[in-house]
């Protein structure tokens, strides 16, 4: 029975990664205009509104971490947050509608890719400001502790964020108050169009966390099973009241900073080497030992079909009414601010 359960869990992790990859591939094509990886015609014009930051190649990190979370647990994300949102359980169709700027999106088409949120599954929001999700996560975790909630907060951030002030401030606050938060550094080696390594002093996220007395674990972020195991241990410690923990996942951003960025600043040999460590291909190779390939093929086909349906639904969804521009806006007191 134990082997069957483990195989089911591993297959579920594979399904999550494949769904994320299928979504990202389709969203990328829709943002550029043209034909998606699955044959959907984008009518020659970009359908995605606003910037699109892809998490292609990083699927193992959200899949492995979020498998341990419940809807009661909170999550904060980054501007590259599609994978986190899907892994936390958000609806794929509503996500695509939000990217298309449609009224049926999570934020009524106002937020777009960088500001997706779904409070119903504990996803507190993506964030267009580097490192800005860290203090939000700490605030959420502090609220959970004060309210004595049986839940934790997970905070995803990139390696570029550790060189910004909120990283230091947030880890310090979390450690001083013993907050139930897991910090997850998705170290994809790039900060926008600049390699992170030459811009980062010392040994990176893990070392900085340890300097603040926060236990950290470094893991191969392209091995979903290793991420799952490491995240499981750390999350169990956080839930047990041991305070904050940090997971440093080493992965790679295989796409440009945004979907229309060809990343010509990157060494082609570096990218070629990274593609050899593709997390989905790696997981499939390991699963093939005890899961029939027809099952894995069916998972991939189902993800492709699901995304095709989401593209069609987003294309047909209504645009927001003009009056929606005045909703969700804070009152400034009838001109008194002048």
C-alpha cells in the first residue's frame, strides 16, 4: 500500500508540473500573437494584456512545495507567479481570463499576470515589485500566530530579491517573533537581464538566512521529488511551532525576463546545459520505472486539452464594463486631497 500511495503522489506532482508548463506555453504564444504550442490560433494579435513573466523550467519548485499545503495556508508570490498560483489550486480558466484582461478573471481583468490573487485557496497575490511579497507574507504569518490559526504562510521569491531591503527586514521580523512562515527562494540565476551571481555577495539566500538564525535547506530545484521531500520536512517543522524556515531551490529560468524577450544577453551554451536538466523530463524518466508511459501521456494530453479550453473560454469571455474602472478604488475624500 505504501508503494501505491507514493506512486500516486509522484504522479500527482508530475500532473501539476505538466499543467503549469502547458499553461505557460499557451500564455506565451497568446502574448506574442500567432499559434500556441497546442495549435490554438491567436488571431495574429497579442491576447494577453500587459507584461507576462514566465516560470517555464521552474515547475518543480511550486509543485513540490504546494503539495504540502491546504487552502487554509497562505501563499505570496512574485511577478513570475503562474506556477505558484496553479499549484496552490487556483482555477486555470479564471487565470487565463485574467491574463486576457477579461471580466471573468480573478481581478476582473484589472490585475493581469503580475497581480493574480485567489483568496479562496489562500493565494494572497502575485506582486510586480521585487521582494514586496516578503513583508506581506510576514504580516500574514504574524496574523496567523496572533489568531492562533492552525495554518502557515509560504513566501516565494527570486534570487534577485535577496539583495533588497525587504528580504532582510522580513526574515528578521519572522525570526524575532517566531512566525509560521516558510521562505522559498527560487534561485533561477537571473535578475531580469542580469546574472545574479556577480551581483550577490557571499553564499546567497541560505547563508543569509543562517546568519539570522533561520534554518535553511538547499535543494535541486529541478528535481520535484527532492523539492517535495525537503519542503515536507521544513513545513512540518514550521507547523510544529519551530518558527521560520528557508528552502533554497536551485533552478533555472529558461525563458527571457518577459515573454517577448529573446534573452540574447545569455550564453547559448548556458541555456543548452540548463535544458538538459528539465524538471518535467527528469520526473518522467524516474516515473517510467513504475508508472506506465500511457498514463503519463494521458496526463500530458489532459493538460493540453484543459489549456486549449481555457484559451477558448478566455477569448470568448466578456470585457469588463467601463464602470468597473471606478470600483476597487480608494476614496480620496471628494477632492479634499488637493
